[in-house]
């Protein structure tokens, strides 16, 4: 089978500053050739695709995404419709199904310590769609049917593009954090991962503060404030630690935190200095959950970590159960996707990436066809 379609393609890995004039200089819209379907593969029409922070990082040549092979049609957050089944057994998957894919596919070897317990996200040989093979920013996509997660009834096609990022949060907060009602939680970073974390933490009964920088004031911190979160603008001159030392109160005048410390910090910024500082604002035996990745090694005061008995845990990706939790949160309205979504047509996909890289939107979702 041969068919030409368009795709948004990562072509080079030059390092680009996110405030430069040409932040999409490593990318291009290209014609794609659809390959023959192999055993276990399907052909799907992409419907809506979300721009992820990792897509942005790869696009501007960050070191922690230098491993992505170029050229590559990126995109791992999307909804799609099954058009054709390749050879082999596809289980319950059929033509016409509307789905979102598991971003991460494990080796599925029964001897693999991760895959043997269905944790494909932790497989050493994991394959990420959009990074290891062409992904959802193509108007057609070929992928393994094992990735297919049918959209839950009541979920829109556009919401389907938000399932994967929200599943990362359900994995992190439900499996790595021990949130209790009445706790005070600070989320560092006000991108979509940060604000999804804030929403899920509040749904679990926590009171939540969200941090950002001056550049975030009119868009991302504004969105957080509209949703009723405490917002904290931080800078080298006005650090998070110093603000806690001076005391933070909520809109009702109630102090946030106790003695300048919080119960849990969820790190979503990807800024090394933020994680370095994080352990100073968490109470003894409190928790730090790290969802972000970093372009360089991060120095940590390990002695302070020990002497305060802090619990620091990382959280990588998600698996099928987390997708189901994420869909339920949207279907039931716990996560208000409409508040955070900025829509673009495919012809404006480059603009969607530029706005995302420059933090001039909340969550870019591209209508692909």
C-alpha cells in the first residue's frame, strides 16, 4: 500500500533557545509515505494530537532528547480511528474503533522484570511512539495494535489527546504519592503537567499552590488562579523557599503550610535549581514526587534528605491502568479539559509548536484531519 500524507517532522537537533525568533527551525511539514503493514500493525487516521513538553524539548534540541533519531514524525498524545488491520491477530481491535495509543510499548518478554508485571513504562527496551517510530503528528499513523486503548464512552475525540498526559499524573499521584485530605501540596511548574497534577491533588482533598515565573503570569498562572489554586511567582530574587519563610496565606487568610513547610512537593518544571531547592520546603518525613526530566545532572543535599527522612520518588510515564483512571477523571468532569485546551488546525501546527515552546498557550491540541 502506498499513500502520501502530511506530517510534522523533527529533522535536526540544533540547540535553540526557547525565546529565539525561530524556535521551530529544527522541524518541517513533510510528505510521508505509508509503509506496508507488518505483523500486528494497524493503520489509523489521527484525529487530535497534543503537543507535549517532551516534543518541545526535542524540537529545540535539548540534550536529554538528543537520542531521538531524525528525521522523525513526532507525537505520542493523540486520538485516532482504525482504518486497516495488518496481518496477524489483533484481539478485539477492529476497523472503525476510536482509540488513544499507549505511548510506551514494552518488549513483552516474560523474563523482563517490568513487562512481566505489565509495567511497559519501565521496560529497559521500551519503544515510545513518536520518538522510536513515527507518531501522531502524521495525518496517518502505523502502530502496533497492542498499543490500542479504546476511548471510554462519553469522552470526545479531542479529550482523547489528553488521556496520555493525564495518565502520567494518575500514575504519579496515585501510585507514588500518599496524598491525604487536608494536606498542603505545592506543584512546581505551571505547564499542563503541573496543572493536571494540581487538579488531581485537589480532587484527592489537598490544598494546592502552583508556581511559575514572570513569563507565566498572564497565561498559565492566570489559568491556575481561575481554577482557585494559590499561585506563586518565583524568581532567583524571590525564591520559593524565601516565600515560605515569609509566610504564604490562601485567599481566606489561612496560612499555607506549617512552619514554612508543605506535606508534598510535585516537581514538574524540569528546572534543576527548582529540584535542588525543593527539599528545603518539605516537612520532615514529607514527600517529593519528581515527574519532570532534566537536561543536566541535578545537585541534591543528600545529607538534608537523610536527616529529615524525606521520601523522594520519581515517576516515569504510565501504563494501561493509568489510562483508564485518566479517562474516568475526564468523563466524570474531575479534570476540566476544556479549561486548559487551545485548539489549532493542522495547517497551523508549526504555530502550535511555537506558542507551546514560548509558553504562550496552555495545552496545544491539533486537529489533524
